[in-house]
């Protein structure tokens, strides 16, 4: 006779985490490209892959650091050639986001990854925009696009990308800075971000993941970043933590990604609870979910199981922070907060 499984003490909290409305503010849309879709697009476009099966490609998803991840990330993006490819990629993400009760998503995209392969900027942005429109109409998810510059390339290349993007300015609300952080400080892109601010674009930047706290300070002081993507190494400089809390600068933290890329050895080491406790506007996000082991709800559930000090009150705060940090109007944020309050009810 088998003994019935004992329900996890986390189950009521897990159900709450899955059900609560939330925004995702740090998702690289190219990083949502699952191996199955990579193979489907490769076949459709006649692209030869060096992996002979979906399983072989999944097995290759073993990274020692950010650069080793980026190598396979760019190889996967090689199957994206036509507008419908970019649509299919984004639509697959939105379907998963809807299942995770994501009400708003701000998608990073890397045009340089595609334009250097001869794919026109127009092809990239029109495909993504079409998916955003359909997600709003059919899934009720609002979204924004944020164009990122690849920091391992030159600022001159970033200026060229900005020039290519200008005819499609209405399709994206901000610019970011991503790719390999080591050796590529935000100061390298000070002039191009000044131009972006003149154009009225929101500014975000990856900093303080593999790079030092000084990179966070450069992003704030030189680029005038409104949000810091990752930012977990801020704890190495207490006065920076105090500044981030005082100025209400949001951090878009990606727990499973941090472990996969060896920023933390395991989730039990993660510092997000400490950052919350110190009053920082931290949010939970999935980064590159196809590569890092989980979409948004998976990040929430695994994080809360690894850190027992996190409960319903912290879940509410993290979701509320994601709304506060989003690039939408206050009335929309207030509407999401009412939804959040309705889900939590007496749980707080």
C-alpha cells in the first residue's frame, strides 16, 4: 500500500504566486526561443544547425559564464530571417506569459544580432510589433518594446543602429544595453544614450551582474538609466544600496538566470530578500527563459521555495514593484494594483 504524498507546505503560496497578476520587465525575446521552435524555423528557412536534434541542442545549454551562454544564444538567433519568424517567436512567449498571468511585458530585442546577418531592421520590429498587437487583442497582455545595444560592439555601431531605428521610432519606447558586461562599461556608450534621451526614449541598462557596482553608478550617472537590469552586485557597496532605495531605482532581477550564469551558486544564496528588506524596488523576471530553465512563474516558485523568509507579503510587494517600475501611465498601474489586491484579499 502506498502512502499518499504529503502536500507541500508551499502549495497555497505557490498557487498565489502563479495566480497573481504581474509585469515582466526583463525578457530578451531572442532568449525565449525554445529548441523546438529553433528547429522548426531552421527547417522553414533552410538554415543548417550544427546540432542534429532538439535534445542535442538542449544538452548544449550548459554555461560556465555569460559569454559561453551568448555564444549559443547568437547561434540560435541565426534561424530568424523573416518577419513571420520574429512574430512566431514573440507570440510563443506571449502565450506562455498569459499562462503565467503576466498582464504587461516589456520586451528587449537586439537588432544588431540580426542586421549584421543582413536582416533589415524593419523585418525585426514589424514582426515583433505584430505579435504585441495580437497579444493585446487576444490575450489581454499590454506590452512595450525596448531596443538594446550590444555592448561588445562599438558605440559607432550603436549610433548606426539608432539611425536605422528612427523610421520605426513609434514601435519602441526605450533603449537598453546588454550582452557581455565584462570590459564594456556603460561609459563606453555615453554619447549614444544622450542622443536617445533627446529623442524622448526611456533608458535602461544591464549593470552589476558580472560587472562591478561601479557599472551601476555609471549607468545612473552617465546614461541616466531609469531602471537597472540585474544590479544584484550593488550590495558590495552599501552607499549604492542606500542610493538605489532613496531614489526608487528599480532593479529587474532574474533569479534562475543568476544561478545558471554562476552569479550565485544556488537560489538559497540569492540576495533578493535582503534587497527587498532594504527597501529597494526589486522585481522578478525570467531574462532568457528558454536557456535558463524557466519562465516568470517558475522563477517565482523556485525562488520562494529556496528562500523561506519570503511569503505572501513579499510576493505582493514584488508584483506591485513590477507595476511601479513599468513604462505605462499611472491610471493603468492603479488598475493592475486593484487586480492584485483582489487576488491577495485576506492573504496579507
